C-alpha cells in the first residue's frame, strides 16, 4: 500500500477523455448483424454513461433474444473486432485539454490515475490505444466488473483504499454525464462534471457535482482545486 498517495483520479472515457465519432455504436450494430441477423442502427438504445453489458441486455430485450455465456463471449469478440476496424486514423478526437491535464496530474507526487468506465476492458484499451493514451492509467474499473455503474464505482473506490490507502473523499471521479455524478456519490467520492459529452450543463448542474466545468482545458485551476482535496485528512 502506498500510504503517501494523497489523491486518486478516476476518469470516465467517452465524452470525458475522447470521442470516437460514433464508432462504438456502429461496432455494436455490426455485431448485432453478425450474431442476431438483424440490421439495427441502435439509435434508440442508450449508450451514454452506461456499462456495456447493460447496453447488450437492452439490445437483446429489444429483439426478444438471449445469449448463453459462449454466445455472449463471441458477441463481444465481434464488437471488439469491428471497433478496431472502424476506429481508423482520423476518426474521433481527444477532448480539449486532455493530454496537458493528464501530464499535470502525473507530475504531482502521490497522485494516481485510473479509469472508471462503462466500457469493457478490451473496448477501453482499443480506444485509449487509438488516441495514444495507453499507459496513462495504472488501474481501472470496467463494464464487466459490476452489475451497474454505482456498484462499479463503489468497488473501485474500495480497491483504491486497499491498494493506495486513499479514502473515498480523496477519490475524484471525472465524467460527462449525470451517471458519473450519481456513481461518485454512491461511492462517497468527489466528482468533477464536464460538459464535453452529450449531457448539457444544466442537467449536470442539477445532479450536484463538486466542480462543474465547460471543458478540462484550464489545468491550473483544476490542479489548484484538487490540491485542496489532496490536503484533506
């Protein structure tokens, strides 16, 4: 346990760190065609802020289908293969300020960075690798690790406490949806909400984050805010 660790950052992926230009929904749609034999653009399925196994559950319910464990594993393999194909060079983008903010956090002694994302582990790796963010995060909570996002956040915050000696109030969730805010609250963590995804700033404000930002470009202000949290005992 690294008892000197004073702050743990838990970043969401989609809409917070990056956007894939719709590649993820398209990859799911291609896998649905492969494994359910139907053409569906999935525009009526909610993706934002949700864990991917629940997205699959909604897709299967919509089409009156079910998978056994082997079929589900093949479905995920298909999603990941399509994602690698679709996330071609030039598609998607990093969100404003991200590389610089991550650099600043990494330079702070005793601060650690992880992921708190609804993405399956392999999906997150594909996205981070595409945008050159692989290796930036030392741990993570991913979509297959819990039944819902709140449970995922609670489990990850407990893990951070065990492995890094960081209490919940010195864990900072960074996300772009109200789901990121509610899961942070469920885990007893702090939360920065950023309006760079599909959720408008008034909706984020109503959910009551600790810090609400248009984007993550002002690294100095974010680091100052976090420094006060890091000093909390």
